[in-house]
C-alpha cells in the first residue's frame, strides 16, 4: 500500500473550502490543502442533473490518516453526501514526502 495519498473533495464556495482546509491542517490530518478556483460540476442528484459551481480541495496526507480525515470531512462538510476520494502517490519528491510525514499526525 502507498504511504501517502491525495484526497479530493468539492465544496460549494471558497469560504467553506478555507474553513475545511484550515481545520484539517490545524488538526494535522493533512500537511497541506489546496483550494482551487471555482469550477463547474455536473452531476446526478435526487433524480435530476445538477450544474453547480464548486471548489476542489486537494488534500495531501498519509494513507494511515484517511479514516480520521474522512470522519472529520463528513463532520464539518455542508453536503449531505460529500465527495471524498483518495488517490495514491505513485512517486514523489523525497523532500516533499518527508515534509508530509513531519507535518501530519503519527
């Protein structure tokens, strides 16, 4: 299993993104969260196609923290069913991976 992951979630606005990002970093569930500019999402919700502006959070963390991270996102996220997807790091700069290791919980 890969030791580090990139977790993606979407939020309805920049302020929500900043709130979630700050909480995840403060609790050391993530070393870094990048909040994207607005993007357009198209998806099925309650039997119809929705089209909304959203921001993507790029959450860099350790695989071992995923369960706690997921729980925290679900706790503070405004969506009924938040997107929470983890992608493994296939490769990474040793300096950057060491930094993630240092800046997240054991």
